[in-house]
């Protein structure tokens, strides 16, 4: 599992919790590294923060959908992105959850 999260404490929390559930995780903190790691690592699942610095989550999502078409993408959204319209737009972009 690849975790793309720019907040180190949140990335560590996710990695620890998912590790307890048996997942092998790799965490990265920015979009460029996420795209590179996804291609090299070949994760079964990607957990993607949509509020990344320098390159936004939707752009990363589109790139990952192209490079890894069958990999589930689970999205972490900030409270600013919790409107129903944002959720629908995300699903239309290719988010799995």
C-alpha cells in the first residue's frame, strides 16, 4: 500500500494502523515522489491526500489512473472538501472512495 500524505504525523498514524491490519506500507510526502514510488513499488492500493503541496491531488490521481489503471485509489479529503459536490466530482475523476 502506498500512502501519499504530506503531514508526517498523519502518514505515520496511517502506516501504523494499516500495518497492524497486515498491510505493508510505504509513505511519501509529495506528488512527484508519489508518482515515481507508485510506478516502482506497484502498490495494491493507494491512499491519496488531495491537499498536497506543489501539485494537487486530482492531478496525481489522473496520473496514477493512467500509470496504474487497476489499482484502487482511496482519497483522504480535508474538511474543506467534504461537500457532496466535491465527493461526486471526485468519484467522476476516478476516486474509489
